[in-house]
C-alpha cells in the first residue's frame, strides 16, 4: 500500500519532517513517499480518508502536525517520524554513539516540550487566530466536529475566542527566548550544526524558531551564531525543497493549534 | 565496582524506568536511594548531580544523564544484553509514540492524582516551618507550586477533574492497544512496556473502577506477563515503601 506524508505549510513540525524526508532520499524513486499538502488550520488533518489506525493522529501530543500514513496507520510526532524516515533510509541524521544520541533526544525534548508549545501559542495568536475568529459559528462547528481529543479541541476554541492569557504570554516569550539562548550557547564553539554533525535536532529546532524571528525579534538580537545557523539550515537543499512546497509563499506565518503548555511541572 | 550510579526513589513512575531497564539489560549499578518524601532530591549533594532537583539521574563514569525515558534509551544503546527496542522501524516509532504519550499526556495526570491522594497526605503531617523551608529550597518554580498544592491539598477541582478524565481515557486507549498487540506498540517486550508498566502496575488497586479483570482484560493479561519477569521481581524488591508492596498484593490477586 502507498505511503503518504500529509503535511501542512513547511513551518514547525511539517518543515522538520519534510526536510528529514528530503535528506532520507525516500521522496524519490519507484517506492517514493508521496507528499500531500493539507491546510492544518482548516482542520484538514481530521478528514484524512482511508485510515485504519488513528490513535496517533487523534491523540498526538504535538497537536496539529504532519501525518505519515503507512498501510492505513497514521504516524505522528515530528521527531519520531523523522527518526523513522532516517532509520528506514539507513540515514545519518542521528548520532550513532549512545551518549551523543541521548544528547540529541534531550535537545529535541527541550524543543518539543518547552519551545514548541510557546511558539505555537505566540504564532497562532499573531497569525492564525483572526482567521478562526472570522469564521461563522456553523463553519467553525463543522471544522472542529471530527476532532477526537477534547483538550486539542479546547485549544481550537481558545484560539477562536482569543483566550491567550497574559501568564501564558509571559511564559511563552521566556521559553522561546530560552530556546534561542540554548542555540546560541551550543554554537559558540564554532560548530556548524547543533549536535556537531547535522541531525534531526537542526530541523526540529529550525522549524519552530524560523517563524519566531518576526514575532519575537528581541530574542534574536545580538545572537550572531544563531543568525548564521538559521541561514545555514535554510540554505540546506532539503530545507529549500521543503520550503518550495509552500502554497502561500509565507510558510513561516502558518500556524495551527500545537502542543499544550505543560499543565503539571 | 560499577561505574554506573543510579539516583532513584521507589520502583515507580519515573524512577522505576531506568531501574528496570538496567535490570533487564543485566547491567550492574550502584543504587543511590533518594527519599523523595524527605526531599533528598533538593539537598546539595544531589543538586550537585542534577541541579533541577528531580529524580531519576544516572552517572556513567563522568557523564550525567537525566530524563527517565531518555536514560532508558541510553541504557539500551550503550550496553550489551537483550535489545529493548523492536527491530522494525515502524514498531520503534510506535514504542516512542507511546512513551511520549505517557511522559507528557497521561503520566502528568497520574502524578497529579498521586500527589493529591498519596504524596501530599504523607508529607503534610510534618512541622509546617520545616516544610516551608523545604519548599523554598526547590530549584524549579513549577515544582515549588506543585509541592505547595500537594501539601496544602489545594489542587483545583477543574484540574483534578481533567486529570481524572485523562486517566480514564488513557486506560481505555491502553486496553485497546493491548487488544491489538502482545505488548505496548509491538509484539515484543520493549522500553514502552517498562515505561508504561511503571505507571500502571498498581492500577487494579488504585483505580478499581477503571481497571481490573472484568473491565480491562487485555491490560490484566499484559500486567501479569510483565509481573512475571525476573527483572521486575528484582527491581520491585528494591522498594522500601508500601508502593512496592502493592506489587505483590496485585501479583497474588491476579488470577
Ligand atoms: N521528566 C522527568 C521528570 C522527573 C521528575 O519530575 N521526577 C519526579 C519523581 S517521579 C520528582 O523528581 N519529583 C520530586 C520533586 O519534584 O521534588 C523524568 O521523566 O525523568
């Protein structure tokens, strides 16, 4: 059966997975994985036809992100989908040494657990909430009807009603700025990529930070290593090919409800 | 002597994951018991190992590792012994998915309930001034809030209700998963089983309305299979509190 990657605009987790796919080479050849663009903020992810196992789609911690469908099973969580692609390709995007691998996993967790919810919150408020607020009640009800997870559905409602609490705003700014600080500190020894060799951590981090440059410019001020790294990741052919899939021409401004902000320490 | 030291509390939730992973791999380690209810994890000796003041942590030579699930992956990668990740890439993806689902979505809800009914009442009886000083020493601000709520019994009704909703749903999803496969995420015993067992081994006692022989036969069959592993018996024998004792109670009542 065909393998299909459903992805949103190349930003955040969709960018990370599209770049990993291009690095893996699995997007070409006779058994190539087909890419299908979907509009995450239209709720398209909850209307994918022909699925037989939907657990990971319905309850993705990541929220609205890319979905790799293999034999009817929906696979989610961008870091793990990227690992899958890399492993199938016998790839080089994960350190082989156990400790270096642990460091990459820890890095990705800091991004997905702390930075991603914050970036999704700030991005959605700046560049997504209006679109949902402008919808009619009926259209919005139709959009959210197939969403299985109650807490994800609640994040859609909060976005539409403009429920962006001040405390979460302060917290989110600090977390995005903290992620940038972490990147800057990591690169200070002159390395090109976050883990030394290019890895999934570069794509996951780039995906979440790319759109923050315009929204939270102060976090990136006087961060020369980060600026150079952002340009380096962007210039990578796999990232260029991912960005070229944008339907809007402004992928960095495309957001959809993401992971929740930690509810318990 | 082993060059591995594991700083852990009871074989339960996060501490139990690397304990059991090391035991399954047959890797000898020095056990350093951290009494969480005595706030050992916030004392200077331990903060020198893990400045976050959370458990578990593991040292391997001069390397310091934290984050229970990531420590397990390290243990599996770094040492010989049975492979605790499935051979198939899609199975490995599923194993990672379940571990994240537990670590970030379901586990925190188990914790909140556990802290409100167990940890809080255990600690609450102590001298209030001593407790206030202990809380002031906690490095992570979110943990300070959590400890205050546990001690004062001041979790909000809405957040507890949400945690109960997630626990009930998580148990139902796990029951469905174990109807499809022998183990969590694949047909072989893996890190996902170690992860999830550590938060579910006492469900028939702690959540009798949600889990048990009639309500969740798949979970019960899986628990029993995991309970019978030698590494599990050895790990749970390292427990010092009633938590670990619950394991044998369930073991006795399981069929
Ligand atoms: N995500 C971390 C969480 C570690 C954690 O929070 N551990 C709890 C015990 S299960 C703890 O240290 N609590 C004591 C405290 O916060 O003071 C992991 O999985 O290792």
